[in-house]
DNA sequence: ATGGTTGATGGTCAA
C-alpha cells in the first residue's frame, strides 16, 4: 500500500555555510526526504540548483537571515503549506516567522518545524515558545480529528530536552531554558495530541544527544542535548523499522551544531 | 593553553 520511506531532520545552522555538507549527507544517507531547519536565508538565496542536481525537489520558506525551514524530497513534494493554522507570530505587533513548512512526500505529510528558542526564562521569547508549541499541539489535534488515519510527522528542532536523560547536566540547565517544566509540558502536549517520538526506542543508550554547543569542547566531551525529534502520528509510527542519530556528521571542520536524525519506515 | 564558537552581518544579535 505504501512504499518504504527514509526520512531525516537536521538543523543545518545556515544552508549556505553547509551546502557541501548537506549534499554529502544526502549522498551517503540516501534519504528520500530531508526536513531542514535554520537555513538562515531568504528564498532567493537557497541553493536550489545544487540540491536539484541530486534529484530532490525543494520547498523552502525563509524571510530573512533568521530561522528558515525547508523540505527536500525525491518522492514527490505536493500541497506545500507555509506555517500551520493558528501559528503565533513574535513581537508587538506579532510578526510571522519562518518556522514551519510542510509537504506531502510519498504519501506522508512531512513538517519541518523550528520551535522558538526561548532565550531566557524571563524573556518574552520564552512565552512565545510556549504559545507556539501550544498552537502546534492544537493543530495536531485538529488534523487527527479530521482524519485519524493521517500519516503526518512533525520533524525538527524543538529546543526542549523532554527528560533529564536528554541533557549532559541537569544542574547546568536549572536556571536556563530547554528543561523547565512548562517547556516539557508543552512538548508532551504535542505527543499527547497523537504524535510519538519514534526515534527514542532505537536510541536509548545513555548520553545520546542531537545537539552540542560549539563552545567549551562540548562535542568532544559529549556534553550535549537531545532536542531534535521526529514526532509521528500513530498510522505513520506503526511503520517505523529503525532510527538513528548521525553523530558522525557533527565531527570535523564546518559541522553544524546539530546532528541529523534519520528514521526508516516500511511499506 | 588566562582562552572560550559559529553564522549573518557590517551594529551586534542570535543560538
């Protein structure tokens, strides 16, 4: 009924600085669909030709040098949606940001989401982060109410470590964003809406992370966080056959501070 | 090792 699908999500921290790395990743990983976050470029600056040469269609949404999301697919790229219904903006008056984009690829609606960072607990950006996730959960609920058999995945950088096991040091984050109870509750609300973390069952070893700060030798010391996820609806989650984090991609000169997360779905 | 990272930008801000 469905074809097998290999899907990845990756915060690249600038598509222009990472074009060669992305191309090399596509070659080696052989993914059908790649959700990208933090392209940090307007649509007219995205390296579409270099990606097209590899056989991938590109949908990108970027308004300026911040944020920016894309979906790359070699199994079709239909019904592209920019943002989700009810997605909040930031500031006064609220300005829409380039933080969500989706397309139907190989029968699956794949979202690339870049959840607001939150900056500091007392910063307005923190409340924005919570409101943004609340709206995402609401959209997810409504989508499944309309079609319980929907195959949909929210892939991206959530800027939240859902459990204490997902950070290198609980103490370090006590007075910072990413591990506070309201953030974790906001993340859990998306899960509870019907979208499971399909990677964790395959990556349960201690200190398994997807992000390591560039500073303080965080990567060599494996002092990171697990903040990048593929959250899949039940009909899609039932098809998962394997998942992994491409930690090798974080190594060497010119790496993003995030590693790609890869999920394979059976037919 | 008295430092401390990267990217977009051309001021600093953001992560």
